[in-house]
C-alpha cells in the first residue's frame, strides 16, 4: 500500500508541514487524552505514509570510544569510566562486510557512527571511501561523525552520503545540564552545513535524561521549527550506563515516551520518526503503541554503537505479529 496525500482542504490540523509551532500548541497536544492524541497522530501518519511499513536501518560504530566530549548520557566519552575502550577507525573491508550482512538481513539504510568531536580530514577521507562502498552495495548511507565544517559536508555529499545524523538532544534550556563541551548553536551550525551540501538530515533527541515535559515540548519545538524538517527524526529513550552521570536517573514513564512519539509525528508529518535507542528495555506493548502513534523506523541489529538492541529475530517476530513490513 502506498499512502496518497489528500488535498489540503481535507487535511486535519498538523497534516501539512509547519515551521511556526508554539510551545503552547505542542503542550496542548501532550496534554490530550492518550486515545485522542494517538488518533490524531495516526490520522496524520496515514496521510503521508503507509501505516504498515517500517524503515529498517542498521547502525555500526566505525570508531568507538575516546570521545573528548562530556555528553552525560554517552558511554563513549573519555570523561567517564564505563568500560568502553578507545579504538581506531575500522578498516574499510570490515565495514563493507557489515554493510553486506545488514543488507542481506533486510536493512535499507546503513549508518556509520564515529566517536569524534569532529573528524580530522585524513579520517574523513577514509569515511568517504566507506560511504562510496556502502552506496555501491545498494544501501542508503548515513553517518554521524560529530561537528562538520562546510567543506567536510560537501566531501561527504560527493562521496554519496544520503543522510547525516546530528541530534539536538534536548531543549535549548536543558541542554547545558547534559553537555558543556559543545553548544546548541554548534549543533545548529553543523545542521546548516549539512543542508547546504544537499545531504538529508537525521536529527532528533533523547528523552528520559531527567528533563521535564516542558523540555520535551521545547525539543520538538526546536526540531519542528527548523527551516526544513529533518527527513528522519530519531526519538531515543536514555540507555542508562554505569559510569555515566545519568546512570541512576529514574526511568521515564513509557506512556510519556509514547506521547513524545505522537507529538513528534503531528509536528513533523512527513518526517520518518525513528523508534531508536532504548528498545531493548521496552515491552512489546510499548513498542506497538509507538508504531500506532506514528513511529515508522527502527534500528535492527544487536547493538546501537555500544549499547544493546533487540535481536533481529525478535524484531521480525514483533513485526509479524503487528502486521508490519520493511519499507522499500
């Protein structure tokens, strides 16, 4: 089934992309009865996507650990003792072997992540070769390498990069509580370089870090009011890792997570909303509610960089039970 967008005069509120969302409007969505919120989100979702199709991505850490940033949620920061060792950039052949396996397992997009504040040009040359190789396998390509200059973004585009991931993480107000080594404006500058280079944007955030609902409202406001909505919006549930400052933060209520997915779907109707990190600790019922609320992308594979992710067969079994199939 392919979704056919309705004419504008038949679209419910929120079905067309807007870039002028107010916090009051988003707060009102969060405050709706859950059944009403999911109904609105699913209505918007069906106007823009096949409701039974889920985009499948695989994420590989091509350079693990030793990051000089102090992101409070990240086990790869050199600031924290988490048991994650600093490793060198993977050889190209090893990356391509992982990409072939991901493709053969049903992934349509292959994402490569490196624990850098920003890549050195010599490292970027190797990453560009990886991008070109993955692209030649027939996969969409995505990378997350930290901050980029305009020239670096152009080099990645020339190599064939389809998407660049660079999350805003949280609201502007809460951001300084979790990161001091990079500013919100730094993140926005990288997103601008990526857009100007002609690369599609993957940008979302993390919830469950001890933020308030108002911070979740602020995060979605920041994302939805970008000049162009991110084509892919990952909503991550914090994975609490021993040794990080957020290891003992109380878990977020799963229903509040579902609400966040639903509001993101309404505010960014044509973006793919990815149910991202934290699925290993979610019940199947919570994940099912997230799909009902408009999530239509997942990462498939045993790890998300360094943290656990559901086994592929477990994901396949859940998708079969829910009547979902991979997006092509």
